[in-house]
């Protein structure tokens, strides 16, 4: 069976241990397929991860044109450097790490030295924007939110600085563990936790202000 066929969705009924083993086996299968440059594997990965990757880049850059350009570059990196993926981590963790590094490289070309400076001296390209990425897989936020709530949450995320927004997106949209987020962002686990909690605290006033109760009171 090809690696492409082995890249399959997980069943919600599976136990945590079974899912962890499934993820490990799939990651190793993807790593082997990339090393062999298996035909069709890249297309399979693009189909599976395209919505999540573009969503992450949009939230990170707040600029659709830049996000779409970087989206193409990420997959080129996967194609050229696929042999570097060893399968010890989840493929999406490696994919988001590539994406983040490319964002940093892009910003450095514009005289910014790190992602921490993304929210300093913002230009028109960095202003908050509205966007929607269609995806067949619901995220944890989608599961308890109706359309109006999801729009409010997306708007609230765009009010945050980039570092806090990134952690929230990786945790609640992409369902990465705190340890995996630390790997992607190259930040200590304690820093990831701090950004997560501060980001959630920063979102709360906006959500309360734009919530149904506030609307009725006006």
C-alpha cells in the first residue's frame, strides 16, 4: 500500500493510545515516502493540509497576498527538503515550523529581525483583515460556536498581537499540544503557556463587548 493511501483521517472513537500510535505510524510513513519522493504523496499532503496551512499563514501575516505566496513556498520547501523530515514529530508540526520560518525570513527582508517585531511599526500590509477559509474538518472552536460566534472569535483573534494570536490558532484551530507549539515557535514551554493565557485574557473583553448581551443593551 502506498504512503498516500496510509494518510487517512482518525476516528473519534479510537482511544488516545491508539490515536497516538496511528499518528506515529503515519508520520513515519510520510517520512519514508518523502525520502523516496513517492509519486502522489505531495498532492495527498497538500489536499489534506492546505486549508490549515493557509489559515495559519493568514492569521500570522494578516495579509492574503503574502500568505498565498508563502503557501506556495512552503510546499516547495517540502518538495525539496522532504528527506529532512524524520517522522519523529507529527508532519503538521514540521509543516508549520517551515511556514513560520518563511514568515520570519520574509519579515527580515523588510528589516524586521524576528516574529516578535511583527506587531511593531505596523504597515498597511500588517493591518487586521477579514478572511474565511473553508475546511471540511471542524476545529474545537467550531464545535461549540455558531456562525456568529465563529465570526466574533475570528475578529477577536485579529485584535491580538501576532505572538499571542499564533499560539491560540495553533492550540485551538490546529489542535497542537503545548509541547508541539513550543517546537514550532522555538519558545520555552513556559512562554507558550504564558502567551496562551494572556491571549485568551486579551480576547475576553472584546468577546464580551461584541456578545449578544452587549448588543441587546445598546
